[in-house]
């Protein structure tokens, strides 16, 4: 049986050491939806723009 450990980008771990041979660790980007806009936690995330939209949204 194969195992996959999945964590979002908010996790403190970026990799795991000493995994079993049939296990894999994967980090996926967290997404936040503000109104109609979906922000993805990756290198292109404009935090200032996201925060501005969050404060303007009820």
C-alpha cells in the first residue's frame, strides 16, 4: 500500500525525513477566497492586494 501525506502551505514542514519507502510527502498551496477572487499561497501572492480586498469586504 502506498501512502501520501499532504499538508497545505501553512504547515511548518516543507519536507519530512525518514519516510517509509512507500510514503510520499506533498505540500500544496493554501487558497483563500475573498469575494469572487481566489488567492493562492505561492510566490506570486500579492499580500498587500489580498489584505486590502479583505478589509474592504464585509
